[in-house]
C-alpha cells in the first residue's frame, strides 16, 4: 500500500519508520531541506514518561495570573489576542479541573508508557545513537511552599502508579552533584528514575537513515497546500511540485496540521504554543547537569546533551510568530545561571524557538478521521519527543488495520465533538 506522510518532524519520521517496517511503500513530504528542522529541532530533550501531565491542571488559572505579573514569567500572552488564541485559552481553562486532569493525564501516560517500549524496540533494532542518557529526571523545588505543594502531585503519582522519590537537599545533590554551588537556592526535589534524555534532532536524523534503508522516499523542499477530496476520499495532496497520490495519507505537520485539515471539514484544536531554548557548550563537566533538571519556579528544563547544556521553557501564546524574544531568552538564561552557574559558556548561547503543537487537553490526536483514507498524528504539545515512538507505531497499526497494542480511547479526534464537520 502507498502511504504519504505529510511532515518530517519526529512524529512523521517515526510514523514512516514503523509503516515501512510493516511493508508499506512510504513517502514523506517535508517543506524543509531535511527532517526535524522545525519544532523537533532543539527541544529540551526530556524523554519524560513519568512527567507526562497536561498543562491544564487545577490551580493553573491562578498561577497563570501570578506568572504574568512576574519578571521571569514561564507564560507570555500577546496583548493583541486573536480569536484562535482566545478559543484555545478557553478550551484549556475548561480542562483545569480535577476530573479532566485525571482523564487527560491517564491518556498521556498510556501513550508515553507505550512509547518507552517502542523506543526500546527501535534501539534494539537500529542501535542508533542520539546522545541518550538514562539517568532520570529531577524536578527542583526552590521554596518550602513548592515542597508543600508537591503533596498534591504525589497523590496523583500514587494514583497512576508512577515511580518517584521525594528528595531533600542532600538527596538532590547526590543525583545532580553540580547543584552543590547553589545549595541555598534549593528546598528539595522529586526524582523520576525511569526517565531519560536524548537529542531529538539527532534521533530523527539517524532514524531517517534507517527509513531510507527500508525504502522510504523523502521529498524535501515540498510544501503541501491542500487536500483534494473526491467521493469521500483524499485523491491527492496539492503541493508546490504538483499533485501527489497515494492510497492513504497521514497528516503529521505539527502545529500546521489544523490549517491543512480545516478546509476539508476537520477542525482539530491544535494551537501553536511557542517555546524557546538555548544551547551552550559545557565548560566544566562536573559542574554541568547529569541528566534533566526541571526548574519548577521558571518551568525551564535544563538538560545535558553531549557536550552541551540545553535549556528550554516559556509558553507564549502569540500564534505562528517565530520572532526570538530577548525577554524569554533572559528567563531561560536566568534559570541556568542560578542553578548551574559554572556549567557552560553562557556567552556562546545558540538561541532557538519552536511551536509546540498543543491541544487544550494535552493529549495528542492520533488515528482515523471521517475521511476514510486520511489519518492524523499530531497535537503532541510539550511531550512530542517523549511520545513520538509510541505514536509512530500506533499510527502504523491504525493505517495498516492491525489491532493496536494500547487502547485508542480518548486519543482520536472523536473526543472533540466540534471537530467533525465532514459528516
Ligand atoms: C521549547 C520546547 C521544548 C520542548 N521540550 C520537549 C521535551 O523536553 N520533551 C518532549 O518530549 N517534547 C518537547 N517538546 C515538544 C516536542 O518538541 C514537539 O511535541 C515535537 O517536536 C512535535 O513534533 P512534530 O513532528 O509533530 O512537529 P514538527 O517537528 O514541527 O514537524 C512537523 C513538520 O511538518 C513540516 N510541515 C509543516 N507544514 C508543512 C507543509 N505545508 N508541507 C510540508 N511540510 C510541512 C514542518 O516543516 C515540520 O518539519 C518541546 C517543544 C518546545 C517548543
């Protein structure tokens, strides 16, 4: 069967890998000159099964107001908000209650835990290297208030059977010895030993080479502009290089997926939530993080990737704007400088921005659409790198008509009653 995948980020590439392994004739259409040059390019590198949680949580609306008033805010909202932004914010607010949070977290954990199995399968099959480290994830709490607040988080972790350790300051230093320079800035931490880190860009590039070996065709510098639907099926994708035909089509265009789907009557609520990262060369090995540290105060994740420190954060609601904001750069830098002051050469920071393809409930949209040969694999938001391998295998099974290894309940677009305008 001929399958066309639109988008060559980490999600499109993992989808291509598993579809090709199942024997299909796969083509990936990507507007950039290579894979993983948009959101999958320089993310925080967390492979964070245990930390899989929706941003829409009880208490977030109040926190958001406080953040917006602080100097180094993890949240930025463009004062000239569009209708799209308002719609997204409203839908997200509707998920900020205990019941929705528990449902959404359960769905996210289901796909993340499956992704762990699928990543291990890829590692065994391909032996690819991507600066991976399996040394866990440490959430750093700077204040006693944050330590107290984790009691609520712990109740949720218990409920979902997530393995964790509550650490005092000495415990944090044992896991991340470089924090010894800033002991006074730390009140405690939560550690997730099963989590990992890795370079998503390197992984996607290495996996693309394996895809080529499996016969996948990559069409780079090709932009898809529309889906042609005839007799209830997609007959072709219109691109800048002409129409491309296939038996089945998978939309994996990250934040841009909704724009392609809307004209054919599919209205999934995927909104671009902008984030920033800096990558700085490590100066002193022993003063750098061992794995990923999440600075809870500024919501900045600080990771070691090879010889670099990568730090990423900020959620900016400003549409498809990719301008680099110096204010956000200052926030990310401040977090690194206050936790790992001697780790890296901060004068040499590579500053980057990307658009997280976010859904209001935090869960990706994976599966069938009302158009019989059209499928979606997008909306992975803050955790697309973590979930990519599970999503890739899942969509391959769905497209092939196989039984899926995990339940699709709550992962498909049918969970949004307003999304289907086709029927
Ligand atoms: C600052 C930041 C930090 C993050 N940190 C983490 C983390 O630590 N851990 C984690 O798990 N996740 C993290 N994420 C999220 C993760 O990076 C994303 O969820 C993931 O990269 C999304 O992958 P994707 O393939 O869906 O999107 P993309 O990587 O954006 O891929 C979509 C592709 O589609 C292509 N495309 C778009 N439109 C068209 C078109 N019309 N025609 C042809 N091609 C098109 C694009 O060029 C792009 O290559 C982070 C994100 C950000 C922004």
